[in-house]
């Protein structure tokens, strides 16, 4: 069965040409890949998983102390349900702004849960290093210096979304998370080693992403699709539920500053062969448009496509 590409991160970080080419193809053809040898210690991954499990095991009244506000992306909640007709999202989640430090709102952090804050902090710093190294490689592939994207995007911010999918006796009636693409630059996902839940859209088919123990899954977000002028693809994906087993995952969304105007990078525009395919738009305005459409499939980047 089809599998998303697997990249050896340690080789990528050394500038190995073969691995860099694999990254290029993965971003063009799949928009998703798994990385192994990423340098995040196994004990940091395990502590992160344990911290999430401990949070989701808290009594509901306790979890509700960290509830999301009406227009807030942060806090504890359930994935939103848009209509009665669509499948219900079957997922508990907590989302925290993790980086930079001054963005943290500790009111949403369960600080009385032993080890939680430390585990999330340690993991968030490590996973940010991974995102930055991938960004540096993408910069080179996009015809810039290693720090090209960093100079354009500034320091990437990070939102950590932790998901708990309870077992579900009628999985055909629900989805864990409805099909959507991610609005940001890059997403790095830590998933359960033994429960398949993530599926990605590839050539019209839903392909399950088989977990590799201690690997991380990375995907391209809409912002990079726009910056790459459509060369790199932000791909629709969803989470499915499991009849027997619960599943936990953590998605670290690396994203640009709200006020940054995103658009195709000069190095990715080659008139007349490859004219700009997207309008420029302020990142916050783009995200507002995406949220207004409620995770409905993957047509978000169409909002800023230049009509030809």
C-alpha cells in the first residue's frame, strides 16, 4: 500500500543532496512526509505523550477550567461541529500558544498537573528546531539562502494542539477531525506508535499514515503553498476514529506573524513561465477567512488564487 515519503533528518541537516531531493519531491507530490533520526530524544517524546494522557484523564470539571473562549484558538474544547448533516467530529483537544515565550497564556496551562508544563516546554523547543531546519532546507530549494524563509517570515510562532480521540463504537458516523488543510507554514505531528488515525488525500484517495515508532510526521501548510507559488502543496487530511483504541496526538503548528503579508516569493515567480498564482494577503486575514469557512475541506488557498 502507498506510504508517504520517509526522510532521514540527520542526513538532511548535513546537507545530503539525495535527502534534500527527497524533501523537494515529498513537498511537491505529497505535502506530507515522516522524519526519523530527528534528534528529539525518545524520553522527551514519551514525557510529552504521558503529559497529554494525564491531562485528558482529568475529570471533565477540571478540564473545563481551561475552556476556550468563544473566539479563542487557545484552551480546552471539542473540535467544532458545523452542521447536523456532516459527520460529527469525535475529538477532545487542548490548544496552547507555546512559542515565543511571551505569547504564552498560562491561564490555559494545567499548572497543577505534575510534569505537564516541563514536558510541553521541552518538547516544544525541540520540535521548533526541527521546523527551523526544514525551513532552512526549503529556503535553499526555493532558490534562496538558508536563512531566506527566516528573513521573510521572521521567527516562526508555535501553537501546540493536543488531541484525544476516544474509541468509538460506530466509527462510520464520526470522524476524528474533518478533512482540512493547515493554514500555517509547517505542522510537525507526534502520533501514537500503534494506532493509525491520520489519513491524507493523495491523487483523490485517502491514504493512511502508518506510524513509525518515534518518528515525526511533517506537512506543508497553506502559507508555504502560497509562498512557493503553488509548487509545494498543502494537502487535505483528516483523522479517523478507532473502534477499540483511544489515540493521542500532538500537532505543533509553526506559523508566521499575524501582520506579515504572505504571497509568492520572488524566487518562485518566473514571468511569463510561472506568473504569481496567489494574491498577497496579511496572514491574520487569511486565517480569519479560513476559520470563517470552518475546516471545510481544502479550498482555502482558492480564496487567494489569482483567477486566470
